């Protein structure tokens, strides 16, 4: 018994380019196509865990979608990609779930694992319901559709396994959560203390002496005395100074002194005679 393949998770990039030659076969009108993408698990149950839809292209049998999707794959070895196309105009008018079905293609994603990281563009022919899911009760109504599938679809695929993707960003180390103890209650608020003035020791106060009565003005002027001016020191005594001085002559009368001062000047000498 072959050993099962280990799970191969990754991401699948699907680019739906366009479809060609579509036909409803029931209404005869030009369709309004829309592409539906589903990722199915083949075993043990046919489960759907991813689904995408394109925009509706109105009134054209050759729609150009050019829409890209990225789908996360849990295990490529056990997953299939179902690409179905529907006519939304017929689907709205029909009562059955198969109304408007125009065909599908089923892709085994395990075949993309050896080509991971490579872009594969391929043209698929639209078919009826795949026989792989005939036992799926959700697809019984779809298998009842007897409309032949006509047309082709061009799809681009790229599968990237999880281990070949870029490494995740460095995580911040997590620290164990410590128990948070309740904080103690806050004390009642008190007003801030007023600034204290420095206190000095109380010194004994001495009584001031009594004030003297004011002196009268006329008495205050008498108290001011004149300071004697300094006199020159006496000269040193000599033996001559001890002798008696002769008496001074009597003063000369004023008119006699003037006469002595006003005596006539002598005549000038005669000039010498000039030579003959």
C-alpha cells in the first residue's frame, strides 16, 4: 500500500484571461458569462473551502475577463480547482440550479506541486459535470443538465508551496503575562503644606536710654568756640639774639623824605666835537 503524501499547503494564483465560442443552447441569445472558481477536497468528502467569482461580461460569447485571484490551498495533494462558467441571464430566469450552466474544467492541483514557482498558461476545453463528483449530492442538479458544453477557456496558474515562500517577518518575543496585583488604595488627598518662615530665638529687648532735652539756640551758638590758628614755633635762641638791640632811628618826616627822593639829576656830559 503506497504511503500517503505529506500535506502540501501553499497559495495558488489564478489569472482568468478569456473564454471563446460560448453558447447557451437553451435560449439562443448571446450570453452574459461569469466565471466561478471553487477549490474542492477530493477525499474523504467533497468539500468546498474557497470560492471566487469574476465580474459579469454582458452580451458576448467571447468574454475577456483578465481578473486575478490568490487562493490559499490547505493541501495541494488532495485538492481540485473547479473553473465553471455560467450564463447569468439564463440563471436568473431558470428555476433549477443547473440553469445557465455553460461548462467547466476540473484541475488536479497535485500536478502543480512539481512545478511550484513556475507560471503555467493553458487552454482548457469546457466539459460537462465531471464524473469524479457524481456522488456529490450538492451537484446532482448540475449533472442533470443535458446542455452540451461548447467553448474554450484560457487560464494562467502559479502554485507556491508554503515552505518556499518568503520567511515570515521576525516576531517580537512574547513574554509571560505576570499577574497584576491590585494597587493599594490611595491615601486621602491633603492640601500641600504652606511654606514655613524660619523662626529665630527671641532675644531680650533692652530699654532705650531717655532722650536729652534740646539745647536752646542761643546757648548752642555759644558752645561753638573758635579754634586758635597754629603759630610758628619760635626759632632756636642764639648768643647774638640775647644781646640788646640798638634803638631804631626816629621816623623821617614825610616832606623830607620826598625832597630826598626828588633831587635833580646831574647834567649829561658834553658830546665830543666832530673832526675838522
